[in-house]
C-alpha cells in the first residue's frame, strides 16, 4: 500500500506542476490580451476583435486548471472545517463523503464530455465543440472544451492520491500504536 500511495503521490505532484505551468501560461496570455485590448481601445479607438475572445478562452483554462490546483492544495471550499483532534473515524467518514461528493458532481460531467444522449459519442460535449469555431478567429472550440475533462481527471487523480496517503498514514499510525502497546499474556 505504501508503494502505491507513493506512486500516486508522485504522479499527482507531477500533474499538479504541469497544471500550474499551463495555468501560468494562460494567465499571461489573458493579461496580455486584455492589456492589448485596453491600449488599442483607449489609445487608438480600434481594438482587435480577437482580444476579448482570446482573453475569455484563456480565463476558462486558468479557472478550470486553477480549480484542480486548489483541490490539490486543499484550498477548495469546505462546508465544515474539522478540528485537528477530531476522532479518526469521523475524519474517515468526512473524507469518504468529500470523495463521494466530488465523484457525484464531476462524474456525470466527465461522462457527458465523451457521450451524448443515447450513449452517442457524436453528440458528446467534446464532439460538438470539435466542429464549432470561435467567432473572431478560426480556432475550433475543442481547444477550450478539452479543459473540462483535463481538470476533472486531475481532480480525480489528486483525490485518489490524497485518499491513498491518508489510508497509508492511518495504517502506519495503527501499527505504531500496536508496537507501543504492552503485551499481556
């Protein structure tokens, strides 16, 4: 279990680093597009038509990748913050409920990224965006839509790695207690 937990942790950390890098690139693209639009609009009274759309698409990438980064870092919104001294059984139940909520919410979204009504892949979210182009420049919107399954898979991976790390820590805590417990014969 320890080897699996360590492997999942390394994969999760690598995915997180990649997500941070890609999100940073799109944040820079968004700021540059908005800056160009502001300068062109107020300085020359003629903003390029594509800057608003480019900034909007970059914002989608930053927002969704940022959500997976926040989930990994533990900055996602929580309904209840449990005290550190909460019994392990309650922490375990809370972790299971959190995982179930994430899967319940994001699972159907991931499913419909690849399958449409009637299990038809041609009517899926990604397939529909494959043939749609941006309004102001010739870019298929699939390049924006693909962010949705990427961020969901990343969140699932981070959750799985976190769960494996928690179970491994719980197991090692139990083993340490057993090692320090007096043996009565």
